[in-house]
C-alpha cells in the first residue's frame, strides 16, 4: 500500500503540474500579459502548485518535517539533477542533428539571477529555529518581499501576442477543478506514503521528501526549458530553468521561515549545503562561459545524499 500511495501521488501531482502549467499560457493569452509575468505573479498557485499542495497538506497533517523537506528538495533537485539533464538533452539533440553545438552556451547575465536566488539560502543555514525563531521569521518575511519585488518587475514586461492554447479539458473552470482535485489527493497520498515508508523502514522522512517529492514537482516545470535546449535556444532554456530558482530561493523558504516551519536537522542541512555549493560553482562556470560544468558534481551529490542521508 505504501508503494501504491507513492506511485499514485507522483502520477496525480505530475498530471496536475501539466494541467496548471497549461493554464498559465491560457490566462497569459486571455489577459494580454507575457507568459513570464503571469507565471511570476501566480506561480505559487499555478506553476508551482504541486509544491504548494504538498507543503500545505503536510502542515495540515502535522508533518512539518515533510513540509520542510519538500521546500529544501527544490533547490537540491535543481542543482543536482536538472543540470545533468540539460547537458544530456543538449548532447542527444546534437547527435540527432537538431543542434549545432554539443554543449549549451549562454550569456553571462544568466549567472546573475542564479546568484540572486541562491544567496538568500545561505543565512537559512545560520538561523537555528530554537535559538533565533523571531529573527528567522523576520528573515523569512524579508526574502518573501524580495520575491514579490521580483514578480512586480516581471509585470513591467510587454505583452506577448500569441494564441490561447486549447485546454486539455476544454473548459478553464473544469481544468482548474481537476487540478485542485489531483493536487489534493496526489499530495495527500505522497505525504502519507513518505511518512509510512519512513516509519516502516526506519528512514528519515525529511530525506525521503527531498528525494521523492521533486520527481513530481520539479521535473514537469523543467520541460519547457529542456525543449528550448533541444532546439538550440540555450539562453531561453537555461533562463527558464534558472528562473524557477526564484521560487526555490525566496518564496518557499521565506514562507516556511515566516510560519516557523523549518528545521536544521542533518537531512535538511545536507541538502541545502549541496544545493548552495553547486549553485555558486555553476554561477561561476556560467560567468566563465562553461554552463553545465558542475553537472557531474551535482549528480555525484545526489547519489551521495541518497546513499548516506
């Protein structure tokens, strides 16, 4: 039953992720705003609704460790798995003749948001909840403000002219309702499955959340960026992937800290250390013109975490 809960939770939350991501493009066309602007403003509700659903459901079920693990999982997965996937996508596309360059090449400015969205995670390691709870909440509110400033600036972008996509379910209200239902049941099964597996096998629930939750939440969000990479549009593809770190480095950690739902137990701390170190190294690599140089290191970090944490 634990395995069925996990599989069902992954499938439902992944399906919901595709439904809500399509809704971003739908409302972008309807409102006459750029897709990026719409995504930045309503991303916590739509683009990243799987993460938000797992986070809220875990809190409602009293599983604060799973909730925090789902937050830490995002920068960890982006730093350890997504970069190698980008490199592999580029190599496969080059082998098939769809790219002229083997490796992605991006401009230096891509390193700037990567640093901006990584640096706020560093003080998280220094704010122990038992000793600095008030300061931790205040810091959480401050980085939440950083996210909303970023979202406000995104709204200044000019509208894009594109056709409204045909929704999978045909009706926006029906698709929103289906997304909410899939998120509710999928998130519930995923949280309970992680908790049950941790209890049955004596494993760390936070570590399990770090490893399993992103399977359904991070990978679907990266598909758009990977499509750009496969077509040789490296700046757009990497920018999409790096842009997702705005949520992972500001909104969700800030929300968790403002609510007092975070912990510096070894599983969470190890994931944060790996994510921060690899992101900073990748920013340096991008600035030097070598995107993806940290891919082997990131993959090694993921394997180490799975085996030792």
